[in-house]
């Protein structure tokens, strides 16, 4: 892990840990702020009624999620999944905060705008963290890169082989081209199998990720 990640992840996770602890300590106050937003969600999506009908319990759950995901992000444990989870929580928090902000004076309007910009910036940071591969390319990129390199090396080898065969005569050229044809078939079959294996691995990883959530 680079030095920037070692510093940035704890900084990004710290605010969520603190916010989650505060929610757990002051559940009633936090539930009062979150309540109107939960009512709106419940009206739009009736299936969420078990969560939206009990603001205090939902607040406690969100607080626990913030603490757990914030800690995971801070220590680099499943950082992408932790950042993605915090993205969802932060969107809900931001809307609830924006909705409940007092707008009685000009200063209140300015404060609301400043808070909104801050929340959007944090959301951007979480978005980057959720797709950060820690400097390692994805499986699909590596597979494509290997395939391109193999084709490039295969083309160079073909040119050398054909040139060498031409020096030996027509029969040698025919034999070389026949071998080349077989090699292309085998390579295409191997490339297809590799893509299939990578696709299956990606599906398995995605399923495990959903199971963790």
C-alpha cells in the first residue's frame, strides 16, 4: 500500500467513525433528524416500510454500519466494499442534513450551501476509493494485455518462421503455414477458455461481494 493510501484512507474513514459513534450515543436526536427523510422514502418505496417505520432502530443500524465500514476503510480491510457502503450511507445522511437545515437567515442559506458542497466532495472521495485497485490493474485488463502481447509475439514469430521456410523451399513454406493455421486455432481456443474462466471468476467475486453486504 502506498504512503498516500495509508494516510488518506484513515482520514476518509475517521469522520464516518465519529459520526457513527455520535449516532449510537444520541440516537433519539439523530432519529428526529432522519425521521422526515425516512417518511419520504417509505412513501416512495413501500417495500422499505420495516426500516422507515422505526427511525430509532434505523438510526442505530446506520450508526453501526458507519463505524464498521469506516474502520474497515481506515485499516484497508475490504476498502472498496467499505467505501461503496459508505457512499450509500453518506447520500442518505447528506439529503437528511440538507432537508433539515434551518433557512431563516442569509447565513443559514450560505451554511447549507457550504455543507452541501462539503458532502459532495466527500462523496467524490468515496467514489474514487470504491474503484481504487491499489495500483493493480483489473483481471479483465490483465487478460486483454496478455492477449495483445501474445498476438504481437506471435506475429513476430510468424514473420521469422515464414522467412526461414522460404529459404528452404516451397514445401517448407506449406508446412510452416499449415502449422501456423493449427497454432491460430489452438490460440483462439485458449483465448476463449481464458476469457470464460476470467468471466466466471468475476461473477464469483461479485456474488461473494453481494453475500458480504
